[in-house]
C-alpha cells in the first residue's frame, strides 16, 4: 500500500514537472534511486512500479514535444531485480527519439555520489528517493539539492523511523541518515505521538538544502 501511494503521487506529478521544466530546457533527467523490478503485486494484480511509471511519462513527453530529450536513470542493486526490470522495459522498445534509458546495477548512494563528483552541471533533474530501508543520506541529498533546478520526492517511513528512535541498538541507522548524531539532542526524543512526528519532520526538513520543502502526511492502515 505504501508503494501504491508513492507511485500514485509520481504518476500525477512527473508529467507536470516535465511540462514545466521542459518549457525552457531541452533536456531533463529522472533518477530512480531504488528502481526495483519494475512491477509489483497489489491486491492480486500486477501493477506498474516507479520505473514503468517514469518510462510511460517520459515516452509521452518526448513524443508530444518536438526536440525535447529526457534521460531516465534506473538504479537497482539486486541482480534478479535488474534482470526482471530489463525484461519489463522491452515493451518500450524501440525507444522514442529523445528518450535515453540507463539501467545501473549499483548501490544508489555510491553511484549518485560518483555522478555528482564527475558532472559539473546537471540538466533539470528529478530524484525519487526512499531514504529509509534503502537510504540516501541527508548529506548526499543535499549534494543533489545544491545543484540548480533539482527536485526530490522523499519517502519518509515514519512508523519505521519512530521505532528506531526508541531502539539504541539501531541508532547507527539514524546517524547514517542524518550524517551525524545531532538528532539525539532534539526535543522530539522526549516527546510522543503526533507531536513527536511533527517535530521530527520539522528537524528533517531543516537539514535539507532546499529553497522549498512541501511536507505532506499520508496515513495508512498497518
């Protein structure tokens, strides 16, 4: 259900982002930092994962608007998932003119760090980030956001983070997310319920090098 909600947001937002940024830029980039297999099961049916949602959006974009290009970078660490993803992408071949697709079997944090270190300037870029479970650290996210014309959709799994805040044996995971242990001294560590959630989100947002942060909460039945 969490993936379904995230993908519904991506499905609606990515075309609008491409249309707006593409009005004044010839090339756009989309980075899926945890691509997965490409499809997954929801309520007994196979549905599109984030890579296929992005591919459909990108293909429509470059087909509808002449002389526009979009590069889609799909990053996945698992060999089986990469093989499955390559199979699902066959339905889009031959790729429309202007669409470039790169599937990278790699650790997303390592690869994104290498790309940012080698490329002086990115085309306007959209990053899909799951920072918990498969984290990009806030310092690395900030390297992304420090580039001009970049956006990120960050999926924060509060129920999991909340459990880890209360468990000293996994505090190293939270340290990894923030890049240090400054979070330990924040007021939310002595709070509970909705107050704790809101103050954690405020602190998380304050650590981002973003001109605009739009937080939104989606509740679901565990």
